[in-house]
């Protein structure tokens, strides 16, 4: 430790912009580090939006294809999280296109969530509690898929991926006030979904 005088590491935004510039110059292999860096979050967001592993894999793959094809239009301008926000905007939009094209509703979505790939908590668990937590995750995932897509997307980005409201604003292109309202409503919807089975069991 140098009392705050340590040489700063290369900013992620600058590193990513350099990779993109090299891709634009014809070094296409420079796109691979960006895929490796963001493939988890891209797949995670797609899976929670769609509930289908197969659809999520398709959307994630196509999102990177779309991003690569549109690199000439990417304008990071040195902003933090510029590329991650851009790729997640592509993912969310493609996921919503899938939902519309298949005319899915929150009630008819099929859950194909693998417990090791879809969990609200990313921390390793104690072996004794794995089964119980796995069951809880399944309940959470099912409830999430019953939340309407416009609320689901903000809940996934805020509560699952822990993004800031500024990042979510960049991804969804909505005012922060609107996003905060939607998060509050989405959390209320989740609570209602989680409590619904208990109510049904009493009748």
C-alpha cells in the first residue's frame, strides 16, 4: 500500500475501447476477450427474461453476433460500463422480441432454469443447505417469470445483476424515476407471487 499513491490500473473502459478499435482495424480475434468477459451476465439476463435455457443461449449468441456486426456504430466515449450497457441493451431487446414473437405471457412461460446457472445469490453455499436453497431459488425464478416483462427486466438488472440505476437507465433508455417506480412495483409483484401458493393452500 502506498497511501493512495499506487499507479492506477488501466481503466476497463479504455481497455475495452482499445480492443474494439483493434477489431475495427481487422483484428477480429480481439472481440473474444469481450465475449469471455460478458458471456455470464449476457446469458444470465437472457435466461431470467425468457425462462428457457435454449432460447437464452440463442439470444446470448445472437447478441454477440449483433454487437460484433455493429462495432462501427459503438460510441463508448470513455464512459464506464459503455460496452456492458450496450451489449445488455441488445440482449434485453432480443429477449423481448422472442417474448413477442412466441406470444408468451407471464402465465404461460415454461421454466427450464438450471439451479446451477440461475440463482439470485452468487455465493457458494454450505452443502447442508444446498437443497433448501435450490428449492428457494426455483420458487424465486418461477415467480420472476410471472412478473410482466417491463417489470421483469428492471428487477433482473437491479436485484439480480446489481447494476446501478445509471447503468440501467443507459440500457433501457428510461428515466431513473421511472426505473425506481418499476423496481418497487416489480418487488411487490414478486412478493405477491411468492405468497400466492400459501394462500391457495389454505383454501
